[in-house]
C-alpha cells in the first residue's frame, strides 16, 4: 500500500515539475492561487475547496468540482490503489472504494517556497527522496525529487526534479505540488521516510521509475 501511495504522489510531483519546465505544453489551467495552503481560503490544510480527505464523500467532492470545472473535459481513470481518480488541471482527486475522498493534490498557481510553508506551519517532520531513471531495467537514478511530510496538517509538499542523485534543499526551493491524505493513509505513506535535518543535502533511498 505504501508503494502504491508513493508512486501516485511521485507521479503527481513529476508531472508538476514537467509542467513548470515546459509551460508552452500546458493546457490553460484554472488559477487556484495558493490553493489555501497559506491563505487558508476558503479553508486550510488538509482541506481544499471544502474537500477534506477521509471526511468528504465522492458526491460532495464532485459537486464542488462541477462549480469550477467542466467534468466532461477532465481525465478520469481507475485510481492507483483507489476506486477512481480524476484529473482536472491543476487538481487531482482520488476516491476510496467506500466513496470518500482518499487524497487530493494540486499545483499552486503562483510561486511558493518551502520557507513560506515552514514559516507558517513549522518544518516538515520527515522527507523522502525519490529517484527517476530513464532505464527502469537498470534502475540507474538520473534525477531526483523530494516529498516533505507535515504531520500536523497531513500535508505532503512535492519538490521539482533535480539532475543527479542528491537533492539540495534551500529556503527558496519552490513547491511543485501539494497533497492532502486521509488519516488512514497517512502513516502508510510515511513508511521508510527519513528525518528532516534542515536545509542542505539529502540522499535516497530511491524508487526508480521507468
């Protein structure tokens, strides 16, 4: 279960990083501001647009989405380890088999740094460094991303891809994506993390993608 969750979050962080690198390939996305992570408008983490993982039902969440998106233009597929997943740029939502929200992720519309989040909520409790490989068979890591875990607000901040095998974190490092998880998914997602030791260099373990 942990690997499924991490793979899903990694995929979201990777897509966010790619969109930031090649903006001319992006479809026009809804301007969601900071998504509430700092402004707490209309609600703060782990709530987005009134949707809270583990509490909000699928029916309630879709009603909210329909106020902002034409759902027929969104991408929908069976979720990774969940009953359903919907991507409406720049928001991704996954539902459990019990028809509640499992987790919701989004890309902030405006630049947002780690230092800004840490100033409001304190430093992350733990981190995961994830590797990306162009050759999955050999699993040679060529670039890395990093996930920051904030326990008190059940929030994961995904950072952009960097070339190499070491992730160097600075106060000005930009956030690529934000994810909120349901309570029952939080501890599973945090397995095999390492403690946050402040700004600086972080090594794996790595999960190698194709």
